[in-house]
C-alpha cells in the first residue's frame, strides 16, 4: 500500500514537470512537441539533467510502483 | 493487494497491476528519446522476471504462487518494453490476462471446494474429485509454461527470440535471466499441478467426504 503511494508521488512529479514545460497533459500534444524539448536542461543541486530523462525516469518509477517491479514490490 | 478470488482474477490478471505496463506503452514516444531510462527499464524488468519466478518456487500458498508468477510475467513485459518492442509487450499483456484469469478462477474453485484451504501441502489427489477444474487448470498451466499451440507459446517465445537478436549491451544478460525465468515458470506450474491434483491425499478427514 505504501509503495503505491510512493510511486504516485513520483508520477505526480512527472505530471507537474509536463504541465510546467508543455502547459498541457494531452497525449498527442506532448508527443508532437517532444522533439523541440530535447536540449532542455534542468539544473538540480548542481547536476545538469536533461528534461526528457527526468520526465521518463519519474514516469518509470510510477509504472514500477504500479506493477510491483523490483525495488517497489511487496 | 489481497482479496476474494474473482476480484483477484480481475485485478491481478487484467486490469490493475498491468496499468504500469500500459502506462509505459502509452508513453512510448517519451521513452524512445531517452536511452538511459530504456536501459534501466530493461535491467529492472529482467531482474524482476528472474527474482519473482525464483520466489514463486518456494511458496506453498496456491494464490501466492499465482500472484508471484503474475509479477514475473510483468517483468517480461517490462524488459520487452525496454528493448523497444512495445507490440510484443501488449501482445503478452493480452494473452497473460486470459490465462491468468483462468488460473485464478481455477484456484478459487479448488479453494472453495476445500473449505478455504489455501496451503498446497494439505491438498492432493483432486483429479478424481474435481475433473473439470483439472482440465481448466491444465490449459492455463500449459499456456503459462509455453506449451506449443497455446497462447503463451506465441508471445513468450517471440519475446525470448527478439531479446536474443537485439544488439544492446545488456540484451545478452537479460536473455539468460529470461531463459532461467522461463525454466522456473515451468517448474512452479508443474509443482502446482502435482501438489494439488496428483500427490497422495493430505486433506483433513472432515472435508474428505464432502468434496
């Protein structure tokens, strides 16, 4: 139960980043705008991370928690 | 995530736990732009398929064995997503929904006819008492093993074959994990069939005459 909530928090992070940069959560709009954001950089405590990697990582954590993969199982 | 057997037949097989895999497949244009996350997803999926199949061998609760085998099959879907074979992942998801629902309903039939007995060691010789359940359970088990001309054969064999042919650094490692997971899958499926239907009768005497 607690693992699902942790995964939901990370999924909300992904949604917040999508709304912050794309101003929408529509599937088709995001997929068509995605090639224009490939060089976008997020600075996080001195690390320069690509926006696309961060969003994909947060969605991946959400999917892992939802379907009980290793790390967030039980 | 425990519940009555028809509920877990719906949730564990088709709808709830496969939501994560469906999310990955639906967001595939996002994942295709980031190589690192695809590599991470492949590793996590392969290790989960291996690890959960290994756990399921040592469980004796009949519903826990089937639940851990669901986890293992979800690992298969995850690493085939990570190797960019999304069509194989949705194909395996579709087939897995059918045969795992069949297995859960068969397990529910066994559990209810033995008065809520879930331990596999206290069953045995049910092939005489529940022949129709035995036939349904056999179809589901052979399908999850990957017996030829049943649904699990087509999807799982295709996933293994494509994993063998992909030239990514970790594909070779994942291929051996998935092969050993397939071996463990056949092991615990045969174990359920033997313990529940074929071994010597270990049931309580009170529910021996009723079944």
